[in-house]
C-alpha cells in the first residue's frame, strides 16, 4: 500500500471535520489516554470530545474548548448511560495494573468495565469503537493479563459496532 501524500491526508482530515462527528474517550487520565486526547485535539477532527472517567481532569484554556467531562462510577456504570449517548466514535483506553488493583481488580477494569462501556456506547448510538489494548492479547493465553485483554477484545467485537478497531 502506498503512503498517502500530505495533501491527500489533509483533504481526508478536512472531509472528516466537515462531518462534525463527536467522540468520547474512556481513560483519558492514563498515559495512553493522555496521548489519544492530545492527538485528537491537535488534529481538530471532532466537533466535541467527551472525557468519561472517574474524576475530572484539570483542563483549561482554548485548546480544550470543545472538551466536556463526565464523571462516572464504573461500579454503577448503568446509572451513567447518558454519558455514552450521542457519540459517533468511542476510544477506550481503560486499564490498570495488577500491582494497583490485584488480579480481580485488573479483570474488572480491563475486561468488565471495557465490555460494559462498549455495550452502553452501542446503545447510545456509537458506530465506531476503538479499543486500545496490548500485543499478544488472547483469551486462551496462559498469561493472565493477555487472557483478560483477549477476553475484552472478544466481548467488544461481539457487541456489534458498525466498525470496531482494536
């Protein structure tokens, strides 16, 4: 596949911006989520960006003018279904570590919260779900983290988005 020329990329970006699409980001407080947020805002691709997380982030200035934040309790995610409504694209950067959350907590965050968030996003009209995961994810892996990530991928795919990027 040929690498697109700069002009072609800019034309694509302009065409995408004209669609006035909106997105949400889960996990924008983590390292991966911060990078995703920065890239999305720098490229100005979305008319509105919603950050869905367990706490508000300190975001000030014109760079964040199209960003809104929704604070949710992931243990009671169904009560916050409205946060997932009305978005064209969802980016999921949720994740924790075994040292922070233990094995059960890691599975809850990296698999269960991810899966339920995907279901709520689909019900809320999201057509494209982007799951940032890890290389080697496999539900049959002997390694716990790879197994959990693989299970999350399988469950998200089964939700049935128009487009699912992993």
